């Protein structure tokens, strides 16, 4: 929801212009109209919808913004790459990338890149 509320009004920024062109999928059982161009609501089982997308879409399928969906897709073994943007801020609490009790997957570092803002991108292959 935060993505949809912010980015359509910021198409003058490089990320906003890029997001405007991309096909987007919103997992929801309550939303009918995503309210954003090139967006489709997926209302079925999230794991099955993700499996279908991976089979049908040519290119990357990227998950942004839902820790619950992230937990479900990791548990189903559907993640083959992990991209973490690390921001120079400290958060005292919050939900982790993996659900409690989940065995972490084996990760192999693919890329590490720092930006002038202090943000660091870490890309891992998930085995």
C-alpha cells in the first residue's frame, strides 16, 4: 500500500519512472482495484500464484514489501536470490526476514555494492 501511495506521484524520480513501466502484482484477498497502472491483483493462494508467475514470466519476479509473503515463499523454496538493501539506521525491533523457527537457507554472495547515500546492496544466491 505504501508503494502504491508514494511512487505514482513521483514518476520524476528514476525509481518512480521505472516502477511506472513495470508489470506489478499485488497479493490481496480484499483489494479489487490496485489503483496503479500495469498492476494485477492476485487473490488466490499466494504460494501457488507465485509458482504460476515464476513459470509464466520471462525474467525476474521480485518481492517487495510483504514480510508474510516473504516467509511463505522462503518456506516453499521459491526464492532463488536474495537482494538486501542495508540502510545506515538502527531498528530496535521488528520482524525478521525468516519466520521464527525457519532453518536459514545456504547463501552465496553474488554482489556487494555501496552507494554514496551509505546504502549497501547485498545480493545472495539461495541454495
